[in-house]
C-alpha cells in the first residue's frame, strides 16, 4: 500500500493518492488546485493513476478532478446518480474499484450531499479486512458534515444519520481519513488532526455519538456556519454545468 495525504489551507481540504506500488495502480480522491503535485507523486511512487474520484460535488471549492483525470488518462468517478454532466464514470454502492492488490469499495453515504460516497480501502497483502475509510465530508475528525448545502437541513440530516449508522458498523480499528479538517466551512467542531479511527470517533465525536434520529436532526439545525461563497454556483461548476 502506498498512501499520500495532501493538506490544503486555501481552501481547507484534504486530498489523497493511494494504491498498489507492486501493480503500479493508484487512485486520487478529492483533488484541489494545481494538478502537478498529484502527477508528480504518482510518478515518484511508480504508479499510474487509474481513477480520480470526487466523494461528492463540492460547494466550498472548485474540484481539480476532471482536469487531473484528463491529464492522467484516468477515469473520473462520481456516484452514478449524481446530477452531473458527462463524461464521468458512475460508481454504485458496494462496487469495488480494483487497484492491484488494493481494493476500494464504494459506500453511498448521502447526507452532506445526496451523491456523497465514502471509500472503504483494503490491502490484500496485509489482510482481507478493511484498513481505512476515506469518508469525505460524511464523517470528519470531531464532527460530521453540514447537511443543508444541497438539500434542506432536515432531509440531509436524516440521510446523514443513516450513513453514519453504516460507518458505525465498521470495526473500531478502521482508520478515518476525512476530506477536511479544522478551518473548513463544512463542519462545526472539526479537529486540526487530519485522521482518526472509527472507535475513537464513536467515543469522542459528539455528533457521531448521537443514537436517536430526532435528536440528531435537531443537533444539525443549530450553530450552522455561514454558507460558502457562491455555493450553488460552485456546485454547478463542479457538476460540469456552468463556470463559477
């Protein structure tokens, strides 16, 4: 397994490159800004980028996903039912994306946005058990994603509650690699630490700990941060419908 984490300060976001060095197969998740660092990292680790994946259609920044996929000759992937302009590879719940000895299983985890996916990653040279989950803005360190940027607060919160129940069912040792950290507008109580585990978040993440759906919905309707600037326009641009 090769894993590289890219921390961005403006906008606050996290991108990833991961894959199988032995089979020279990689994926990039949620790329932001200049595509050169991802291409350089793939070259330095001897891997070819096969997939560029956006966990969701972002509202707080412009994605570099389509540009990177074109430059790398990779498939650009979104959830199959995303309201986005072609071309993109539509991936579905429980679909496995093969990367040599590494596999990324798609989990549809809506709530932050309707099309949101997470990726459950396994390195079969180590174990048949999953190693980490790339959770985007569904589950982050210290909080969960806001729910009103692409739907109503209540509708998004009910979807997110079910998605979080699904993530709670993962083994406690599974690492959580989120799409943002402290300073992002997509969460309220985010930690500056850019990774965690399912077990730690189940114990110390106040929003993740809520077991009652109605209480969770109420919790998501208070202390909502101001929306990102031009959120609707940025989502439209990332979906391929307009220029922000």
